[in-house]
């Protein structure tokens, strides 16, 4: 683990084996602009590291963010649909 400007910590995870790699369930998700990219931050549930679980940040272009938003909207509607 290393420290970043402002004192925040950065952890690098190395995934081995075939994807997908399950990181758990997100309890909070945010998105904001970093330079010309969109950064999505996921706060994951983690009972072993309370009070705050791991945080995953991913940066993407605006086009990828727009496509992801469309897919998330569709998936959310499907998840909420009566079974």
C-alpha cells in the first residue's frame, strides 16, 4: 500500500486466473469528472474491514461512461421488475 497526494492510501490488487473477479457488493457508487475522464468510485461491503470497506476507482472516457450508464439503467429496471 502506498500514499497519494493528500494522504489518501492506494492499494494495488493483482488478479490471477480467468475473469470475472468478484469484488463483492457495492453499498455506494459515485461518479465525477477527472480531467477529460469520468471516474466511478465504488464503496464495497466488507465485514472484515469495518467501519469502511474497500474502495474501487475506475476511470473511463465519456463514451464508455455513457454506454455503462445505459446498461446500468436497463439492468436496474430488470432487477426491479416483478418476477
